[in-house]
């Protein structure tokens, strides 16, 4: 994963590229004086304005896009703009190449898509959807765990389709697949960075089917199940006398701090308190 961090005055921009996940890019930014010239992207653009107002021209008109708005732009949509008020705006964006969109749509619908997906308008005043988008984007943008990122992308696109373009998603037969084998795999590979594709190879299901079948079987999506197995492994390693830092590394966490946050959220105490008994 390549990362670019920029700071100019009080503006903050973080852009991340994930070549192994359809070549997507994610952007988290706070802009004050930034202006954009007329331009278009080759990718689909999905985003949320989660602060301030963005004044942006798109599809023939100027829009004042406020906090709580969801953005859905097609490849080739010309747009430009800047701040809609003095304190600027905050945005989270996902740039999804057309090939990735086709692959994800085929996975969701079970059929090969044709044409360009259209959500009807570029901007949607949907505060509740915007909050859910922001939460999923935060995982997609910041997580180092492949399974968490995979599930976040599938959940994000599935949510947008269900909420904004239900006609694009056809009903599909639910499959159970070899979910028990996938559960066993995650249990026995707690320390590894497992991908959703790894699980699909085991279940014999598509990505979306695997997530939904896993949730039906366990009550949790696969990344949450895997995370709790990692925490259980840490507990075992701590009981064996390993330090929290070493236990975190052996359980496949990015660092001790990352492990500590999830440990407390699941166990209810810090790793240090757990060791003290």
C-alpha cells in the first residue's frame, strides 16, 4: 500500500493506493482554500462530505454539497469547485476503476454488468448513509488487515447499491458453501493476514455470498471473527509469559497499540491488567 501525506497551512490530505484491491485509491482530506479546475476521472468516484460545504459544478449545475451528503460520480463526469464557505470542507473519497466495479458488480449480482452504473444524481443528502459510508471508508483507508479492507469495500459498495441503486442489484440465491471450513481456517490461521479471496477459495462462494453466509453462521462478518481469534491468541501468548509487544507481533497485529485497542474492546481490560490478573 502506497501512501502520500500532504500538509499545507491547515489543510490536511491523505491519499492511499491499494494495487492489490482493484487498484483503488482512498482520500481523506480537509480543504480550506483548495480549488479544482474542470476535470474528470477514469474511475467511479464515491464519497461523503463529512464537514463544511463543498461548492462543486457537475452535470450542468453548481451544487452546494453540505455535510451529510454522499457523492456518486460516473467515469468521465466533468466537475470543478472549491469551498462553499470560509471554514472549507472535509471529504472522504473512494476512486474505483471500471474493471474493479465490473468485478464487484458481477460478484454482487451474479451476472456480467453492461454499460456504466448510474445512481441517478451525483449528490445525495443522506446523513445516515453518509455516517455509515464514513465509518466503512475509515477502515478502507487506514486498516492494514487485508480481510478488514476486503469486507469494508464489499460492504460499502453493497450499501450504496441497496440504498441508491436497488434496480442495479438482482435477487440472488443464497448459498451456504463450506462456511464451516472457512471458520476452521480462520481459527487455525489467526496470526496470518487472510484475504477475502482466500476464504472464497474455501467456501466456493462469491465474495458477497461468503460474507453473508459467514454472518448467518457465526453472527459476525469474517474480519470480526478473525479479529477475536487474534485476541484469543494474544491471551494464550500472554499466559505463556510473552510480553504484550511480542504477543501482538506473533498474533499478526500491526503493533502493540493496535492490539491493545482491540484487546480491551473484546476482553474488557488492557493486556497489562490481564497479565497482572
